[in-house]
C-alpha cells in the first residue's frame, strides 16, 4: 500500500487531485499523448475508449441517482442509443456479472444493495462500451469467491474477444497470476521490476519482488509448521525517500553502492529490473535477517483449548427484516399487504472467548446486516443476542459504555467509517478518550504505537484520510 499504483491509474484518466500533476514523461494511448488533455476531448475518452473500475464503488456511484440511470447514461452519452435500448443492454451486462434480479436492481439506489453488488454494478458500467483500455483498481476486493471467479473469467473473455488492453491493479498475487500476461512491480513510486507473469513468479529478480512472493502462503503447506516472512520496515513517505536505492533500508543485500547511487531500470534476461545486484542475488539461498520477527510456535490457541470456553456471544434465531414500501394507493395509505425483505432469518450460533468464527456467503446474503445488527447499528426484528451475559437485542442507547467498548467492528469500506475532516491521529485517539482507556497525556504515544503495529509511521498521525491509499485507510480502520 502507498507505492503509487492507484496514482498511476488516476494519471492516465487525469483524475489527480488539485495539487497533483504529471511532472514529466508521456502517456501514449493509441498514439496520442494524454498528458495535458482537458475538457470535452478527455471526457470523450473516459467511459468509452478508456474505462476504470475504482477501488471503492461508493465513490464511483452517485448516491442520489438510481443505478439504472447511471448505467444508461454511459450508453446514451457515448453511443447515442435510445433509453429503451440502453436499459436492455444494461440489464444484460448486469446479468453477465451474475447480478441476481438485475431488472429490479436497476431501480434501486446504491445504498440499497450490498458492497459486493455495488462493485458488480461498477464493473458492469465499465464494460458496457467494450473499452479499448480497461483500468481496474482492486476490482474484486468486495466480491465473494464465486462472483470473483465469474468476473475474472469475464475479464479474460473481454481480452480474448475484443482485444481489450487491461491494467489490473491488485495486492492479490494469486489473482495477478491468473489474469495477467505481464507484471509491473512498484515500490515507493518507482517501477522496480517488469516481466512476463511466468518470469515474475518463477524467477523474480528484485529483492522486493522476492520478498512479496515469500509472503504468499503455499497451497497444501501445513499452517502450524509453515512460516511467512514479512518484509521488515515500511514504505517511506513520498517526502522522505532515501538517497540511492529507495528499497535499500529494507533490503537484506544492501551495499554502500546501493545507498549512494540510485539504480537504473535495466534489462536482464527479458526482465526489466532496478537493482545493482540483480545478477548476483540467489533467491534460493535467502535466509531471514534478525530484523524479521517470526511467530512463536503454539502462540495461537488450539481448537481444543477454546472448545470448553463459555460463549462470549450467543445468537438465538436472530431476525432482521426491512419493510418494502410500495407506491400503490393502498400502500401510500397503509392499507396494502405488508411485505418485507428478510435480510437475516433465524441466525443462531455462539462464539467462545479466544476463538474465531468465519461467516461466509455470496454478496447480498446478509453477512454485513447480521454484523450490524449485533453491533447495534440495526435493530433486530426478532430473536435474541447475548454478549458477555447482557441482552444486546434492544436499542443501542440501552447499552452501557463498557458494552460498547468491548464490542467493536472493522467495516468493509474504510472510506465510509473515517471522518474526512479529522486527522488519522484524532480518529484513532477518539475511542481512547471517549472510553477513558488511556490517560490523556499518554494518548498520542499509544496512537503512535498502534500506527507502528500497522506498519504506518508517526508521520501518518497528522494526515487526513484523503492523503492515504486504500490499503492504508484499511489499516487505520
């Protein structure tokens, strides 16, 4: 996170912030330089020949327009077709990304569908005009595995049938291996390695690429006996990058030459790599340095250790219904038949102290609604929920501060949970001050400790959310 991947994508479509600009170089698309293009000329390219799928679907969708209106606009503006034809094509594209009840989804507003469904709408919008260049910024993060597989197949089909060029930005190396033909690895704003996907995974040249691959679990390996080796340190801030090689402070092979001279991007055996020592490094001979903190064997509790623990959270036939508001005369005056969307129906389970319960399912099946009902952001329709011996089924106002403190949530979308007007430090400090868990004179120090634990430096304390990448926002959340 924070290496500049999304910034490169935004530069292509000129979506940089007011203080951002392309300082040097060119962006060539079909032979024409995009740098400096403005207004109508650039608007004709966006959404038509160049389409982008954003990391956060809620930032890409207009909350005040129905989804159908937003999708139809892509076709009516760039293709000049009728509303009826645009509506039909939009429904067909939603069905291709496996959206259930696509015609009905077209009538809804963004907040009325799940996060995974929002992402499917954004992907469908980007694909509507069969763009020549499709930029995808973490497009499948919010999708369940079945829909992710279908979307990745659709991307491959688009590339094969329409000869579409795709720029796929991702942290997920498994997805990269599946959908990409070549890979560019970025670090601290620089491209440090570029090669075919086969060469990147079979023979990585740069120490940073090698470190990333060592962090990926191997299929079939024993969890108890396997160790993933994290890369020590953190990505330097843009205004505090070191002289010489930017990866030098975190590299196991760093030399005086690396610290003094910035390496050029050069080609070695069909791989472009930015490293002085690329020919000399043998990844197979690598051993972890003392700076790498390895997990202690047996630190995680065994299943048998938690099986006899009393449950800390118990749900019994929990229900959450949403009333469906009709538009007929009877519905307006409350005389029509009552109808409900049964978001959660009869959920029952318990969670013991020290254990982890996984809740899985396809997008829109009620996972987030279930958690919001437990946390108190939604009122339960029926059933019961008990936490630490207290009934939490009722209104949130009935809970005391201790219950609220003990029951916390990491949300799916960090942008929706962070106040854009407050700094990172202020937002992390707020619950400490509110619950009185840390003396006021020690709050800043505790916040800095938490930032370091999330591989974020003290310099993040005074940053605003808009100054963070998507991955950095998630770590703050």
